[in-house]
C-alpha cells in the first residue's frame, strides 16, 4: 500500500472542502427546471435539436411487477462485436481483429456459431497491399476479411479499432437480418458513433469520414435501418454507458451553467427517487418518454444532416435517432435505448419496446438477456487475445511492440 491511513484521511478532508462548495439540492432543482422548461423543444441558435415524441413525462414501474409481466416480443435477438484491441508490431503494422456474433432468446445454437471476423491493418509502407475479399471458414459459419485502413499520421490505433469493430458488427447484422422475426437489440447505439464523432475530434480524423472504406461502414448501418423498416421488425440499440454531453452543452450555452458532468448525470438526477431523508428508493425502475434527437453526433443521420452524402431510400426523418432513458436504482445505472424514428413513430411499437426493455432490465438486473448472450459470444478473452497475438507474431516473424506498462502490470486489462 502506497498510502498510509493518515494520507487517506487527509485526502478525504480535501474532498470535504470541495463538497462544501457543491450543493446537490441546487443541482437537482436546476435539473428539474431544465426538464420543465428547456426540452420541449431544446433549441440551439433558435433551431429545435431535441423534442419529445408525444407527451414529455417520466414513468415509474415496480421492479417485481415489471420482471413478471408478459413481454410483447416472443423472441429477441442480440448482436455484439468484440476485439483483441489495437496491437502495434515492430514491422510497422498496426492491427486489430474483431468478431461479431448474434444471440437468440430462446437459444439457437446454429445462429450462435456464426461469426463475422474482420482484421484491420494500418501500414505507412506505400508498397503494402492487404485488402482481401470475403472468405468462408468453419463449414460456412464464419465469414472473414482483411481490410487495409486509410493511412494516417496519428490515431492509427483508433482507426483500426473503430473500423474492425463497426464493420464486423454491421456486416454480421446485415448477413443475419432475415433471421430476426420480432426484435433485434444491438449492444450499443444504432449508428457507429465511434466513427461519427471523428468529425469533432481532429481534422485528420474528420477527413477520413469521406473515405470509401469508412463510408462503407456507415452505409451498412443506413441499410440495416432500411432492411428492418422494410420488414416491419423493430431495431433498437441498448447503450450501457454514454458519455454524451450534447444536451448539457446546449443548456450551458443557453443558461451559462450546467453543473453535470454529462447528459447521463443530468438524466440520473431527474430519474432518481428519494425519500424524505434523502435515501435513494430502489423498488422501482424509472424512465423518460422518447425524444427525437438532432443534437451532437445524432445530427448527421437526421433531417438536419446529409448522412455524409450516403443515399437514403426513405425520407430523412425515418433515420433520425430517437431515445429514452431507463434508470435502475439497484445498481445506480442509467441506460439509453435508441431506435430510428421510422420505428418509434408508431405509438404501439414504441410502447412495446419500452415495456420489453423495462421487463428485461428488471429481470436481469442489467442489460437484456439477448445482449448478455451476444456479449458472451463476441467477447475475446484475455487468454484468447494473448494466443492470437502470439500466432500473428509468428506469421509476421515480427514481435509485438511492447511498452513499459506491459511489464509493469504483468497482464493486459480486458475491455468492459
């Protein structure tokens, strides 16, 4: 231990000094003001960027009742993608490998066996050509491909990671789309936000968004939305954690203040229930109504955006991101549920999705079972990552470029 008890107590006293300047009740009251006065609609420079679908309200349901209710979708499918994380080799290549898998509730073992595997590679050597066409493996259950990413001077690891993750997920979703009969839940947002946010991060990354390989990935998600709208099957995204600050920043620009770290903190304050003594009540799930969003990274696929130039077969409003927030007080966690407006414009479908996912969260004490199973199928464990990297080192006849932390920590951390 590097901190003695006296040090721990001293640090706690420092935190006490900070706490004296933070009034939780004031923050809660200001959140209520924003909820009542600013979200119907939320304006940025006079333009509506967020507005409720139907009545703006907050709902509460008893957890036990929600867990025991009959769910509206007889079957559910989940989809997730996992990677080995970006790896740099001494020969100059930066690689990542992702696999995507789809789960079914009830289980479908043949479906669970299927995989889409993408290896992305970045090289600054202009003579290297790595792209390959799709190949089949494991008796046709596995599709795999190597993709050479656009060259960048920085952010090589970000690029190989994002493209591997989102290309494998979107390709697998399109490949298996017709199997889904009632409901598909993506583990994460309905669009590749990790790519779309490049526009705000750095000019070099922003330039990549118009490259064909990157547009191909974004277009896959546009086609996925169209496929499910054509079939009349709901497509939703279950976001387990969100760092979005779009609403918070809009309020801050308008009012000069927004004391929350991000939008999740804002909605958590709105959805928490406390007794007279200030203790959090844990017997009920709470949620908001659904909102249409054209703010932040939701803008490109909205009526205010051009979808990065990708042709859309339906009216732009059908692709707009809509969302509601669900708060589970047992774990003090907030979840964001997303769906395209083409799905949630229908009142009955919107209500069915809300009831289904409230029941799932209540019963599972967390993400829906379809998502849990998809995560288990797609996850690449620490031992598997190490074995894959060793095999790749052998094929390259080049060692992985190691850093001090590899020795310092003794083992790599696994993605959450």
